[in-house]
C-alpha cells in the first residue's frame, strides 16, 4: 500500500536526486522522479546504498537488469537513468507493479521496462548483466539457486535488505553458488552486498 507522507528531495551519491514531480532539480544533478506517497522513495538506508552502488557500476546500453521485489521500481529506474538498456521488474504485489509503472512513466523509461507480477520462477528470461534485490535476507536464501543462475558469468548481483544476522549466511550461500564478494556494507540494522558471478 502507498505511504501518503510527503518526502523531501534526497541527494544520493555523487549526482542523483530523488524527488517528487513538482520539485526543482538541483543544478548538476540527475533527477529520479518518484510519485508522492510512493513507499520506497530512497529514504531507507538499504535503498540509498543500492542507489549509490548503482551509480558506480558503469552501466551500458546493452545491459539487461533483473529487479526482484522491485516495489516502486526505484532501483531499476536508477539503473536505466545511469545507462542500462532494459529492465525486468518482478514483484508479487499488483499495487507495487502499478506504482512501478507510474514512476517509470514519470522518468520516461517505461518503454525500457518489462513489468512482471508474480514470483521469480514465472520469469523465462536469464543471462542478465545486473541483478538487483532489496528484499529480506531469508527470502534471498530461499531464491538463491534460481536468482544466482539468472545472472551471466561476469555479471553483478546487488543484494540488500539483509539484517545483520543473515549477512554471513547470504554471503556464504551466493559465494558457494559461484559468486565473488566485491563489497559488503553494514548499516545500522541492515546490510548491502555486491557480488560478481565468476567466469565459467
């Protein structure tokens, strides 16, 4: 469901600003527009850290992005704004899919997004260049086999929403599935992990 609180523009990373449509964009910043009332507009520490890392990924127009538990679409929209070519947004909640549609339209990237309402196993596509999943650690463990195989060798996987108590288990599980740990950020309660799939 939507959170109707207003939010103030958020300066994130080196050049990203998350803001509602009627706000003025600060000079020299890349705007990421989010509808007022969108739950998941960049305020949470896990979202902010994911956005900071996405900005640093050096994305290309050929990059295909998988966003699992996409919610408002903020992470995949950011990836597209920073240069990726196409994203698949997967969420089990119809309200989240509709929110993602509205926000992707605000940012003029809706034509680059495939919206998928359902679970990961309903998605046919594989060989993604980038995987994004800002969901709970126990869910990341449950979907690990399926999620890990969908990223191409050399592709990156950005996982967040992981409580400290799950951090080791999540890291260990994906490393055992053929991933190398690139970054492990510990926040006040949660953590964010960036991994890269090893070449076959």
